[in-house]
């Protein structure tokens, strides 16, 4: 992997400012958390997570993120190092993003660590630092979108077009009637649901941008990679990789597609390199 040019280009077309007021405290908290991860002090690092995260995730689950249960090798054993950019802290009210450079095995990767202000203290809002997509600059790995997309893909397997329609973007609602959407969204030759036809959807990584504001409404763009297969996705000869676009509207992630098509990653990467 080639070395990245240090620094993050503003994603919000000039609307976002990297402010200094209060960001020293944010970056310091992020540095402390990441330093504890580097040192293998996972119990201490756990205490930096938001109260809501700790309420829904016990220490054992947190350790599963830090230590490979199969090899018993922890993230700290890999020699990972996080270098936080002091001048690259984006604060948006009670949320913030800390940017930096992750180094492991002599390879470098830009990352983002989201933070939340709660009860006058800054807390880490994601267990792991979100790495920037190599192919989509300005998009960072996000567990939140990935988690919220699980229900949507389940509804696809069950052909639950009512819920799919309700969780689709404004753009989809403007371009299609609900009748047109139902014809496009879920189709099988037999008329059975995809799940009944033994279709399986294996969710891959999800990526999102930083938020921007349109008429005071917060919005973000994101996408999720997934593998759709008949039977076991690992061994099936009938499978395809898809890229599902999402948009953050009305305080939740909504699907910004009516149907999924196979996505050729290698072709896409070739186009980017030309």
C-alpha cells in the first residue's frame, strides 16, 4: 500500500470548518484511548466508550473486537500505531471526528475516530478507528451504517416491500410509485421470496462520509458491500457482489436504491486508475 498524503480534504464543499475551540480536549481523549489500545490496556480503553455503548456492549464483547478468539492474538500484538493529526479535528456540536494515520506492518492508512459529547465529557463513539476506503476518498468504514443495513437486507430476503419502501430515500419516493418500486425491488422467477429460494446475503464493510447540512437537515452518503448467493456464500458458484447506496435522512439511514445489480470491483478499480 502506498503512503498516503497527510491531511484530510474537507468533505463538505467548503461548508465544514476544522475548528480549534474545544478540539484539543477531543484529540487528547482520542489519543488516550488509542494509546491504551496500542498498549493492550483494553479494560481501561473500554471506559472511554460512550455510556450508551457500554450499556449495550459488555467487556467480553469489547474484547472480541480487540483479541482474535481463534488465534488469541490481540490488536496490540500486531504493533499497530495511531498518529492523531492535531490540526484535523472536526467538531459538529456534540459530535466530533478525530483524524489520523494508522500504521501496521509498515503500511499506512488514514483513519477517523468519531467522538460524542455527553455530560460534559468526550467519549469514543466507535470501538475501532474507521479506515478510509482506498477506492472512495472521503468515505470511512462505519459499523453504524452496517448495523442499520442488516434489517433492510433481511426485509429483502423476506420480500417485505412495505418496510423496504418505508426505509427508502426521498429520491426513491420521488422517482417511483410504490407499485413500480414493488415490481423492481423483489423479483424471483418462481414467485417465492428470496429466502424461500435459499438466497443468502452476507454483509461486508460499510462506508460513509462526514455529515453536511442542507436547510439545517443533517445528511450523509454511504454504501454497503454485500455478497448475494444461493446457498453458502463461501462455496456457492451462484453469487455476486453488490454495492448498496444509502443516504442519511430524517436522522436515520435510508436505502437509496430500488434494486441491486452485480458490482465489478476490479473493473471499478481499473477505471479509477485510468
